[in-house]
């Protein structure tokens, strides 16, 4: 029973037959996992891996699961997309790469799906869904205006139309390999507009800087030096980001960028169980030690608890209703804490920190700390939930 | 709290039982009106199929009902659910639904109350220490008698019927199980009972039963291999998890109410970020437990075991509720530690769930076993000294100091 639920939680949540989690786990285990530790050490992005995940022959590509079929995407539900990302995290054992995939496949594509005009959708979505074009987003811009805006938008010189964007964005996931960027810029009156800015825009520069964590994600800093973009670069309405793009972007980050971590937690738990069988301490098997048994029991429980919150929040994107920001934030708050708890528990078990293997514990330990601060971290998530509970804020 | 808040304010409610919760706790007994409200609501029949008098509710309905009743009054919830869910499931699972219809019918109608008597004074969940025994009253084919003492048992002082875990005194040639469930009528002279004051869930009676060759009908002694019992006992873990979730929800709702009303340093507490952080963490943790609880209730209602998941749930939910109740007391300040205040009661109630029906660490052992780690292993604690870690080290100058003492 347990092995079933540890591996197939999403199949239950989705009511589907063959588990997409299993499918994605197998794919990522074959394509991503073998080089994960090496790419992490070398801080390297492998476009070939992304292409292979995008064009998976036997199932939905991971580049555009939420893009409608008519536009070349997988046409999957949000729940099934969540399952794909869980499987990617589990089988790939590479939180950085899973982050890059999630930012492109969910954040960048869904904003165009939800807010793009037909011309924008036709131009971007088919090539994003095939993996040909990568869309990049700054993780600084996924929490509305919790952080002060670092990019300004002013009308272009009279008669030309369009906008002039100036400023800089850091923590841009996908920047070095991106075809285009989602940029939210502030106007002089404080209102904000979302733009889709192509990489070839004159004045746009990418610096090769990124965080210490999530080293397999292609990071960059984007400098916008008086970039002139056409009216058609505006996503949705001018000045409307706070009501349109920003709430969706936040909820997508909280839910779907958490999904690979559920997979990582399951992988860590499975590893820990296998390791505990092999190691001895004080001349007895670690599996006989009550403290180790309790740690493993709690790790397994954290996976199931996180799964429930995550799939509830993902499921709210299906069926046409409005997802709850409170439930999305609660899912992230819990998954981030659970990821750290599971990583720490795994690291404490005797023999966990070996010199061989793919060092998932060490990488996950570093990346979970970073993950816990993205999406705004507790300082954004807790006020969001509290505001909803208290009816203020 | 927002009116549209999912899962907390839209569930069915037991308004009378909720209104009497403080009184129920203070007087240490469940008012008759509570039983009437329970019977009228159909709660006692939800968990069972129509052939034994149930209404066969689906998983979501069972879960919503348990959550709502636990939220209204945890003591009443425990008393009613031990009887109508746990004991009735034990009887219908291990007994014979036709033979034992006479026992099930009054439990589901609310005319009778049952108790599940497992633990004895010696050691909580270690069945090896249990001594209560059932033996034939006379020659083969006749009825049985039961002797022994069960203690710290929910519902036992007030119940009419006990489902008792007992050893079987076996005649030569009997190679059946060593254990049985005995369905014992408690309204008979050779049964003595006593109440024990307890920390929380005070409306529910709690105490011991002494069987002194009490009579048990032959049909009411059901031999059961003890390892099979965990399946039935998981119903107990499940409802106790709901007790914890209901308590935590009540504590959070009280905290939200208080935070919005209480003005301190010129502003409502609700505007203080430390309070907000506590509310948000409690909310996320309650939802995590709720979602797992509803999931496993549906598994169970569909006839699947889900035993290890229920074990995980019971551990997490009960310990989570203690944390949420403690935060609620802190948010309420001095009011929260005043006897008779709602959160003071919830704080006491929450702790009972961690212990009741298998304490957390006993369950962690079971979950670990379910992970494929094998059964719990006991070895006398004797490995530190042989490892060279059992004595104090010498100082920085080695043995010089000791030698100096000798000079």
C-alpha cells in the first residue's frame, strides 16, 4: 500500500489510470539523472536534455503541458502538469533543472495563454511548447510588488508608439538561453504593466550572474538600457498587472515550482529507507534504531501531507474556477518547510553523507534553503494567508 | 473569519452540542440533549452499511461529519465515535453481522454506548503484559467467563457494552488464536467500574473496568489473531485524528476572532505580524492534516485499508493540534490560561489525542514497519561503553594530573 501511495499520489488525485508521475519519473531518470551531479558541479545547462524532455515521444512534452493542443502543446490539466513536475523532480534528482523547466513550462507559457492576445499566442506558444523558444522570468517578479520594481516603463517618443523599458532584473531563471523575457515594469504613477520582451531587443543585455544554489538552472541578470518595445509587447492591459498578471504569476510560482520538490522529497525518503538498511551503527543495523525509524516514518508522512496541499492547489486551476491564493500560499509554505525537514532528516541518518553517489542530499540541502526563500518565502506567504484568515490586509 | 472559508465554516454543524461544550467539560458529563441531537442528526449511522442499520454514507460525508462534531465538542465526539464507529466496526468486522445485530442495533440507534477495552494498568500498548482472560464457564459448549482489569479506557464508566481484548484460556487440542474479542454486557453484577479524573475530553467518561468471572455468551467470544486487530483499530486512529483536527480548527477560529477583536498597543492584534505568522502556520498545518484525513476516510469508505496512511495522519494531526492549541493559548494571553476559557479546554483536549488509541511513537514504529524496515527490534542498551564512549576523557595534559595526585 505504502509504495503505491508514495509513488502514485498524483494518479489518485487525478483519477487517471497510468500514473503520469511514474512516466515522468522514468523519463527524467533516464535523461536528467545520469548527469545531474556533474552539471551541478560545473554549473552547466544542457540544451539537449531540455530538447529531449520537450519532445518526449511516448508522452506529453515537458515544455508546454499547459499549452492547448491547437497551439502545439500537451493540453494537460493543471493536476496532470503538477504530476509531470513531481515525476521530474523525483526521477531527475535535479532541483535546478526542474526549476528552469517549471519556469518555462508553467510560468512563462501560462501567462501568454491567459493574457496574450491571439497574435501573441500564435507567435510564442507553439514554439515554446516545442521547446524551440525558452521563456524566462525573474523570480523577483513573482510576488507582485512585494519587492520594489526595478524596471520602469515610459512611453516612447511621440509618434513612434511603444514603450521604453529601463532597469535591471536579477534571478532570471532561463536568461542565458531565453528567446524572450516576461518583464513587469512600473509606470511613473506606480501602476505596473507586463511585457514580453524578445532577447533581440536593442539595449537588452544579459550578465552571467546567478545564485549559489540551483546551479543547474541557467541564471542571468537582465539589463534593460532604454529598450524600445512595441505596443504589441504589452501583455494584457497597460497598468493592469496588479489585477491580472501578478496574482496569477504568484500562484503559479507557489504551486507549480513546489511540485518538483514533492518529487525530490519522495526520492530522498526512498533513498533514506534504502540507506538505513545498509548501514550499521554501534554494531547494529540502522533500521533497528528507533530514532532512525521515527525519522523515516515522519519523512514519509511529510510527503503525503505536502502532496495533499499541493494537488488541492493545483486542482483549483482546473475546471474554470478561480484558484485560491490562500491555498496556493499554504501549499508553498508547507512544501518549503517539508522539503527542509525531509532533507535535514535524511542528512542526519548515519552514512547519508557518503563520498559516492549523486550527492542528492547535499545538493537538495543547499537548494531547499534557496527554494524556501523563493516565492517570497515565509515573509510573504504568511501575511498572504493571514490576510485571508483575518479579512484584513 | 471569512464567511466563505472552505472547510471550516461550511461543514455541517452541531450548534447545540457546540453551545454546551464548556458545560460538558465543566460538569464532566455529556448532557442528554447532546445524545438526542446526535441521534436526530443521523451521525451514529453514517459509518455502516444498511444491512446492519447504517446509512452507508460516502467518504466525504463521513469525513465532514466527524470534523464537524469534533469541532463542536471533542468530548462528545470521542464518546459517540468510540461507540458508534470504532466499537461497531470491531463488532461488524470481527463478529457476525447477523448474530451480533442485537449488539449493533442499539449502538447505532444511540440507545446503548460501547467502550473498547484494550489497555491494562501494567503497560499501555504492550499486549504482552495484558492478563485479562476468557475461559469456559463449564463444560465445552457452554458460555464463558471473563476475569481481569482494564484501565484508562474511554467511555468505560458510562458504557453498556464492552468490546474487550482478552486472552483465551485454551483447552488441549485448541490451536486457535491466543486472543479474542469478547463482547461483554457491563450491566451485570460481576462487573465493577471506576472513573479516573483526566486532563482533557472531560465530558467523556474515562476509567477502569474490573471483571470478576463476569458472564459472556459463547457467541460473543470471537477468537482473533492479534496481528489482525490493527486493521480494526485503525478506525480509532482515524477518528482520533479528526478529533485533533476539530480541536485545532476551533483553536484557530478562536485565535482569529480574538486577534480581530483584541486591541493592544493601539491596534488589533490582527495587525501584528507575529500573530499573523502563527495563524498562517496553523492554517497550513491544519489543512495539510485535513486533506490527508479526508483522503484516507474516502479510502476506508471504499473498503481499502490505508492503515499506514492513517498511522501517519494520526501522528501528525494529533501533534499538530497540540501545537496549534498552544499558539491559541499564547495569542489569547492571560484569558487563555483561565479555567473555563475555550482555548484552555482545547489545550487540555488536544493532548489526549496524542496518547489515546496508540501513542505517537508506538504508531511511528508501525509506520516504519510499513516502510519495509521490519518489526521493531529490542536490544538491551549496552553499546556505548564498548565503543569507548562510556567514560570521561583525560585532560589536555593526559595522565600527568592523575599521576601528580598520586605523588
